[in-house]
C-alpha cells in the first residue's frame, strides 16, 4: 500500500458473538486489495481444516500468510498444558518480530485476547510488544474478553454481540460457516 500513514492503527474485535475472526479475514482481504501483504498469527488454533486457511493457501499464497501457534484441541483454561504456554510464547515472539520489522502492513493477532484471558500470555508483555511496533504497521487483535488495558490503548474497538445463534437450536457447526 502506497499511502501508509505515519502511525499504524491498533484495532480490536471482541465480544461473545460469532464472526470476529471472519471479520478480521475480511479486513485482510481489503488490505490485500490495496496491495498489502498480511500476516495472521493465530493463537490457540492448530487445525488446518479452517476454510480461510485453505483459501489463503490456494488463492492468496504469499499475500495472506497464516501461522498457527496452537494445537488442534481446546485449551483447558484452568489447567493449560505446558505446550499451550510454549506455543503462545512462540506466537508472541513471532508477533514481536513482525510488528517491529514492518514487512507486513497489516498483522492480525487472532484470538490473542483469549490467550490473555486464559493466562497463556502476560498482559504487560503484550502491551509492550504492541507499543514497540513499527509506526506504519496496523495491528488487529481478535477474541473474546479483550482486557480493559487493550481496549484503552486501541484506536478502534468493535464488539460482536451474540443475539441469536443457531447452536442454541441444536444446529451443529457447518463447514464454510463455523470453520
């Protein structure tokens, strides 16, 4: 993107409704449409069955890069495994590297808010990584439970509300909708 501002934005998508990651990938497509490369660092996710990953590999190779720092299972909030903590730490170190480097005009830290809520990452360190980013890098954080300190620092915060969801009527997750 040629018209980069002097200071990148810190954006947050949070709330208990469905669609935060989906909206983040929409933001990625918008940036790619204007010539940017986008990196998505996914915390707590390790499955390669997500439709957005398949599309990125098939159609957007090199323009939309997705890296996962999680396992293909749920994390126990009350008792995270050592590998969950190690993967989150590696994801944050990768975020530090790319946010300060400026190679990607948009970096998405998918589910980092949940990683913070689960105690996989220290809030102070995440705030330090975000504040040390290259001035031209926009960063988008997703996940429920955005900490107040993150909300305070953000330039944009959108909350996705769960008003009605087909899960409540017993409809299982569907390929292309939930994953």
